[in-house]
C-alpha cells in the first residue's frame, strides 16, 4: 500500500479508501444488497492487513448501522491512532426547519449521533454529504467549525457539490476564520468524468484532496457488459446513475477488459489504476474479500500513457446523475444567500 497526505490536512491516508456503504443491516436502509456484521468484519480486517487505513461511512448508510459495524470492527482490529475515519451528515429535515433547528444545532446533533454509533470520541474527517439549499452556508461552516474546535472532528470535507460552491464556501471560511474543506467526494470514474470540467482544476489549484465515490461505477468497470452480480441486479440507484448512458459506456468498459487481458490483471486494477493518476484516494466499496484485494493491487499497477489515452478516447459528455441530479433547489431560478449576518458574497 502507498500513502499520501489528504489535501491541506495532516492526515496520512492510504491511496485506497474503503467505502462502507455496503455494510449494515439491510432491514434498516434502502439497499437490499448490504452485508451483515460478520462479513463486514472480515472485509475490514482484510483491508487493514493490506494496509488500508482510510474508511468512509455515513450516518445515512443503513440508518447508522454501517457506522456501528465499522466502529466495532476498528476497535477490535486496529489502534484508533492508526486509522483515518470519515463519516458524513445529511441536510436538515423539513421537520427541523419547521421547528427552527439551526444549521449549527443540526450539525451538533448529527456528529454526536455518529460518534455514538462509531463508539469514538472524534472522527478524522467530517463530510457535508450533500448541499443543503435551505440552510445558509454560513450556518453550515459555523457549525462545522464549532465541532472542529470542540475536538469532535479533526478536519472537514464536502461531497456532491459544484466547484463554484466549494470555492465560495472555502472563501467564506477563510474570511471568517472557519475551518476549510480539505477534501471533496464527488462522482468520478472512467465512465463518468464530469468532475474534470471544473472540480479537478479547482482542487489542483487549492490543494484540495479528491476522494471520489463510485470509483468502479457500481461494479460496471470491474466486469464485462452482461456479467451480473447481485448488486447489479438489485441496486436501483446505480441503474439510475448509469443505465441512460449504457451504450457509450460499454465501449469504454470493453477497452478496460482488453488492457486487463493484455496484462493478465483484473479490470478492477486497470480502472482504479487510471483513477489513481487523477485523485488522492478513490472510495472503493467492498462487499467481498476480492473487492478490497483487487483495489489494493491497483495501487502498484502503472498504466502506460498510451493506454490511459486509449481508455479516455471514447468518453462523451454525461448529464448529471445520482445525488447531484436529485439534489437541486426547489426553484432553479432562486438565488442562494451566502450570508454572514447582513453581508453577502
């Protein structure tokens, strides 16, 4: 395994981040394909053996049971100071908004519940899971800064946002003396490269770590078209993200297979080796031992420049998909207020 600093932070992370959305009680969430605690523990233990020290979960994953499984496994198999734990919080609910719960209070509630689930006194990275169009960004940044100062989170990150949102949020944080976002977790892989338009350049300029999710496009970049898995059959969210562009994506996937066959390695290794040339640490979901084993091997595989160009050649622009497509303001014409009291930016 290889390691690197996470953006402007002092966190030393493995080049592979274990994505924990597949862990948790399937009866407590929207995903029927998640795995139970015994299998979760096997995969986490194997990841640790392979040198993975970076784990990404969220309070939304299976109603907090992912956090619970991850926390118990890490307590049993690792020292707290040897792992980097990230979790995420959701926007305020309509009920919270109606009852006057502020963004600051909401974040305090969220982190306290996540720490309870994890059985930890802090997380290393606390991630704003998706943009809250109904809460001023000042309140979000103020709330996050308070939990950093309280020692409940060492650093903060953001997920599912536009480059302009990240740039303006960090500009506001710098002006107000708040903690700034050190990482962004967006949708990015070989068949969905829209992050390259704006986000990748912003992150390079400001040294913000990119830790993309869906690194293997929900398994599509790990097997030939037509080969199915339980997740491929049951994951309706993944279908929502990828089915509309299936035809053009499959041409790229077949090129991944060609290069994998040429080198005698898995498609997982090729797909992730390409992504590892672009980002700090892709978030790779694992529900079987070979998932994390293949991801770890990708770290040591080097694509030739002409092979990378061959993989990139057939890409066509893709529409927004997944969370970014779903999470839009109720009125697309309304302007979001970037307020600091009576000031705006």
